[in-house]
C-alpha cells in the first residue's frame, strides 16, 4: 500500500565545476542527513554532478554514463541509507545519446535515467531532447522527474499527470532574473494537476548567471510550503497523501474535468 506520508529532501548546492568525483562524494554525504530526517527521496539541482557551464562539455570527463564508477559512492550510500537520490549530469547513453539528465539512483542498485525534453539556447547544440517522462515509485508514491525548462512547458506536467504522477520533482537552475518564474511555474504545475511540486535549484553562480535560490515544495492547491534563501542548504518536507486525495475528491465532486489525470488502479 502507498505510504500516507512521503518525506522529500531537496539539496540547494553549488557544485565543484567539472569535478564529477568530488560532487558525487558530496551527494553521498548529504544522503546520510536525508535518511536521518526520514527522507526516502533526495532531489539535487540540474547538472549537480558537474555544474551548469556548457563550456565544460568539450572535456569527456565532464560526462557520465550509467555504469560510471565515479557514481559508486552514491550507489553505496543509496543502498545503505534507503534513499533514492536524483542527481543531475551531462549523460552519454549506450547509443552515444547526449542528454542533460537526471539519474535516479535507487537503493536496490537500479538507475532510472531521464533526459531533459525541453532544451533551450545553446543546449540544443550540445544535447538531444529526452524521449519520455520517467516515473519513480517511492514508497507507493508516483514521482515524475523534470529538469528546469520542462517545468515552464505546461504540456510536460500534463503528460506526467496523465501517467499518474503525484509529485513533480524538478531539478533546476533559476537565476536572479527568474525569481518570480520559479514560484509561478511550480505553483501552476501543482495546482493544475493536483500534485505536489518539489524544486531543487542550484546555488551560487556560474558563467553569466547567478542563482535566485528559492528551492522548496508546493502544495497541490498551489501554496508554497517551503522556501530556501539563496545560500546552499538542505531542506526537508513531509507530503501528505490525505491532503492530496482530499483535493482530488473535491474536484471530482464539483465535476471539474481531470483532463490529464488517470485513474488510480493500485490496491
């Protein structure tokens, strides 16, 4: 049976530029604190294993693969802590596909890879769009992965909701100029589809950008539940299934169409 409460931790971090090994070690260390807080899911920002600097990717060492030995420390921490970690990377697939990716590293050793579907700017010169939405099962909760600009495209969240998503987990880079966007995007995706939104934003600064911070969680009614400042930190929130279901039941009673949502067939 799905758990009543899902505890989620978001990590607002500033990675070491280009150093996958060091950033993987840092991610593994944060998993211990997440587990101590009761979290089953730890979400990192976009490109958390390398930093958001598109000039880095002329160096082959800035890319990761699914069986990359530098991720072993994260795999081990996931197994020991019982926490699924969603880390961000430039990813090379077995067929040489190049994605901006979220890699969900599971306690059982499985890795689910999601490729960013909505690229923008110079990203289009370096990467291909991902081919499908990934849904994680975390303690019976259905969690959809998204990366940054995905959250700005309403159809992306609608498709995730159509796959039964109850949590929309976004790994992101929102800059100082986008402080309003992080709230509007997340609140709208949550409220439109009656699912929680969880956003892990990068901290610090990089080439031609400075983060606005603001990582946090949004209720299915669109209310922001938590807000980070601009400095690095780790933030944990408990999500309530009963509150989610109450809103969905209320909408159904009012006759609102659930255009993107599928029926819950679990027992």
